[in-house]
């Protein structure tokens, strides 16, 4: 089994310096609770097949982002076809102890194809990805459940399984430019959607100098998501887009992975008014717990910094509006060093912590241990790590 499963626990415990009682209590709460990750790539262990393909793509000088979409297809196929990869895949789920992962991974490349492939090919990419990930769910039906409503999460926890929700990290062009297609999106099984990743015809991204907020098309988009029972995710949106979306939504909205500007100033982080606006819909704010550690503190945050952001949301909006950890990453297994250096050559921060360190996907139990060191009750911790987000899912998706 890959050491990438074992190392994160050691790194997290060393970083936390928690006492034995807090460790035991945190791990018990994590084991017994419904744990939700509102933005995740799930588990995609590295395989020999991926190594061979990656080195061939590197030889062709394929850009890392394009490589990722090619490798993702192989990763999903190997989970189905390779017994060793499947065993590591399930071991990663068990080690992380995550009941529900909101898997955006199969929509990884869909939102960036319009400029060179057109809308029809963009839709084809989505359908091919849906077919591929459906094959994983079918092959592992004894271990995984596809999310359709909140009761699926409860059932998964009861039966010792894991629940996978499909979402997108921003609407692909076939959705953005024809909102009638949201019916197709829903029928395919998607239950969460960001308004944007980059600025689009719906709203403004957080990095833009001019904040135009939610457009008329964006208002229509949010209201259609409300009617269909799809969670509105405001991650990456500007301040005004957050406020506008919260004002027009008739259902709880979330920000699946962000930080608090009052703790650390950064364009990706929310000020207190915005946090209260999200909470005012009945929604939750989840704190980045994977890539993006530079949004938590400089030069990059650790578990203690993550806790400070969690505590600030609780102080500003109440514990019932804290959405726990939004990991924004996958379990990747052990990637050969030459490939890792190539894939992450443009990464804005060191990646070792999110692959095999304290911020790795499988380190999820130790984020719960971190909460146990802060004096929260068992019920409060259970709400933060999953119960609050589950409440949103029940309100929106049924």
C-alpha cells in the first residue's frame, strides 16, 4: 500500500502536538460522525499505467493542466480494471473517513474548452466524464453510493459506505450559454454548482479589479438552481457577486472553500458582511484545507491557521454556519518525482503538504482532532465536520 496513505497522519500529529486524550476524542468523533467534504476530487491513486502515459505526454511537452485531464481518465479506468489500484482507492476512502465527497474531478476540464473546442465538444467531454465515473460507481456499488438526496448520506454512514456527489467548478460553456441545459445537468445527477471559476457572463471573479457582481443572467442561473434543487456554491466569486447571489437565492447557499479576511487579508477570503450574508440564507462557509494554504496565512498556513479561520466564522455567524474543511483536492497516491515536478511546475505554492503532508486528503481525521483541541463539544464538532453541510443538502436537494 502507498506510503501516501500513512504519512499524512504522522505529519498532522507532529504539527498539532495534541495530547493523547484530544487525539482519541477527535478520532472517535470523526469515526462516529457524518463527515462531508463540500469540494473534493475524491480518491485517484497513481498507477503504473499513469506513469507510462505521463512520461509520454511529458515527452510531447503537453501542458500540465491538459495532462491532468488525460491522466484522470486513466485513473478512473484503473480503479475499475486494476485490483491493486482499487484496493488503494478504497483504503484512501477508509483512511480519510469521509462519508460524502463532493467530487468535481470529472468536470475538471469542461469549463475551459470553449475557446478551442466549441460547445458541442464541451458537452461531449462532460458526457464522457459522467460515463467514466458512473463505471466506477457501478464497479464499487458495495462501497460507494451516488448522491441524489440527503438520505443517501445517512444511508452510506449506516451501511459503512461512502457517498459521492457530482458538481462542477464553474459552469462549462454548454451550461453558461444556454441555461435551459441545467435540466440536463440535474438529470445527469449533478447536485452542486459554482457560479464561476473565472469571470463569465454570470458574475465576477474575486481577483477582478472591477466588481460588477451578479449579472441578470447570473440571477437567472441562481434561481434556476434553486428550483432544480442544486446547491449554489459561491467559491471564487467576488464580494459583490456573493452578496447579490445571497440576496436573490431562495435556498441556502455555500462557499465551499475560502478563508476569512479578518484573519488573513486575501482576495479569495470573505469579509464579515459576506460571511453573514451566506449564513443569512441558512448556508455554510467552509475553510480551505488543501491547496490554497497561502490564503490562510503567509507564506502558507497550517492546521492552527485553519482553526483560526474556523473559529472566526463561528464567532461571526454561529457554529451552525461553519462548513468544516473544503479540501479542494484528491488523494493521488505516490507520484514519481520527475512527473510530480512536471505536473506541479506552475503551482503557486509547495505541494508536498497536500500530497503526503498534514493537508493531504486522507488527513481529514486530524482536522477533527484539531477541532478537539479547541474545546468544542462533541455535538459542535460533529456539526462542523458534516452536520451543517448535510442540513444544507437536505434543505436544497431533499
